[in-house]
C-alpha cells in the first residue's frame, strides 16, 4: 500500500466497512469489472490518530456468484497493503497516520469469476477486523457489509494486453529463459511459488494462468523454463503452472523428459510438481523409488531430517514420493519387489514401527501417525503384521481432532485404516465424527462402537484364508 490521492471516480460503489477510534476503512468497487482491471477494487484505510502497528488483521467476504454459493471472495488473498508484506494476515505492518489506498485486495476473486460465461453478478458481505498495538480496534458490524458488482469477460484487445502481462511475469520468474542473469536469492526469501515475484505478482500470475484466452499462446518451453527455475529456487508453494501442463501437455515427450531428468538429478525439488494429478510416466518409477530409499535414513535423523528450508526437508520429500507411487500403484502392482523396497524404506525412516529401543516417533505423535499411513502407501501386504500390534493402542492419535464436538481418532483407528488399505479393502473409519455425548471426563461414546469394529477386524485377520 502506498499513500495515494483519495479521490476516485464517482461511479465506484463505496462501502464503509468500519469506523471508530480514529480509524475508518472504505472499500470502493467498480460496478462492472474484468480480469483486465488493475484497480477494480480499492481498500482505503484512514488513521486520524498516531502511527501504530497492526497486530491482528483479517478481511473476509463470503460471496454468492449468480445466486450460488462461491468460495470466500477475499479470504486467503493477497491484500496488498505493502509489497514486502503480502496481506493483512501478516502481522506487524506499520499503519502510519493519514490515508492509505490499496488496489485489488482480492485478486484471487479473478480466478473463479472469470470462468462465468456471460458475466457474473457477485454479491458479498465484507468484514474487516483490525487490532492495533496501541489498543485500538476496527471491526465491521456483525454479518459484514453488503456489496454487489458484475464481473464480465475480457474482450480481444484486453486479452492481448493480458497475454503480454503474463509473458512478462513468466520472464521475471525465469530470467534465464530470456538470456538474463539469474541472480541468487537471499536466504530469507519467502517461499511462494516464485520467490522472484512479489506476493501480489504471484497471485496475479495464478489468476492469468487459469484463463484459457490468456494462456493460449504459451508454449511448453516457456512454461517448463518457469517450472525449472521454481524448482532450482526450492519453492514449496502451490505451482500454478502445473494445471496448465496437465491440461495441455501431460504426455508431451518434452514434459516427460523434463520431469524424468528432474527426478534423477534434483528429486526433492521435482517431486512436488510430479504430485500434480495427471503427471506420470512409467519411466518415473525407478527414480522415485530411489528417492524414497535415499531419503529414508535422513527422515530417521533427530528433528525429522533437520531444518533445511523448503523442498530440501527430507520428511516432505519422503512423504511426497510415497504418495506419488501409491497414486500410480497400477504401474507396479504386479511387482511385489517394489512393495517390499518401499516398506523397508518406511521402516528405516520410522524405526519405532518395529519396536526399536527408544526409537522415535512414539505412538500418539503426529510422526507415528504419518508412519502408519505411509506404510499403508507401500501396498506391502506383509506389513499387516507390523501394524497389527497397534490395534491395541488406545492413546489419542497425533493427528486426532480434539474438541467438545469431535471424537478424535486413537492410534488403533489409524492402524485399522492402514491395515484395510494394505488389504485393498475400504477403510473402517473416515472423516471426523460429531460427538453429541461428550462428557467432561473425556469419554467418547463412539470409541465403544469403534472398539467393536476393531475386534471384528481382528477376527477377520485371524480367519483362515479363503480358497
């Protein structure tokens, strides 16, 4: 956000979000806007008191598009108060005295709205909530403040301008693609999709990439250059380019070779992109198995593989590689040796699965919960024997949901689900369970029912195999 002239065209709809304590927040919206508009939405905050620091902040807007419930118009967006601070959700932003204006605090809205053929009428209730370090607050009325605008499709000339904008963002993302020097990144660079873009630029790139009229002239080399640079930069944020790769070039020989080479030479960075549904070739099998096996000993180290930033964290690489292999089980389902290799790697990563003395993680921790679920992803049927003892462990699982209206899973429920997966059977327990009978003593009525289901599973496991 930067200081700006508060004057705006009178055609804008003005919505006072909140006022009081020497503060005022106004949202100004064009009655009609499109993806080509860079200033269709403005947030103006006036501070008539002393300079302060925002310690808490949120701007939300549950919305209807053409009368149907849509995702939150503003939540999770880059509000753009300052280039170095992606949004109000980033605490510690200084709010000086005077009036500040931010354009497009809800750029993510573009992504869903531009898919509406013939335009979309958007209605929303906007709520702002600020807490300053001097004790002042600024809060919208309960239920928010209503606004309405129309989102229209871009015309041909606007699309041409957006294509140029997209080309410029991609070039900035991957300087080497245009012959520019690739500068090193500072060690504290935020790990968004591209740390070479600002937060608002990353958000804008994602919006443009989801618009077919804007991406139609891109070629596979352009896109892969940007993907490669993001991997070299060790980005761990969602990669908006992968949706385009999956849609247009999933089996292109250049794409297959790119990811195969990446898995072989820099697997920890490439595996995140290969997780995208639709990106797979059977030639990936060997390098991904090697990635699982080479990463397992690092996962077993104290601290779950150390504190390396981003995609270098071994526990993330390990879980992603297993997930990719499990999703593509059809490619190796007839090869029991692969299942054995993977289950051995999981036991190396998590020695406590087989009762190693003093081994971590312990049952009841999130790490142990992940270990059981990852063992299930190996599809090694012989691992039922490893998991079966944990059917008797009644401590609350590390991924359990605690609260007065939820019944948390225990270790035994996660073990049961993992065993069912290994057997190729539906899981016994799914989702989170509403608990109307919770008592202050911590009794959960569902546990009694679940215990019986686990007892039935034990009988099923003890039954002689059918001929």
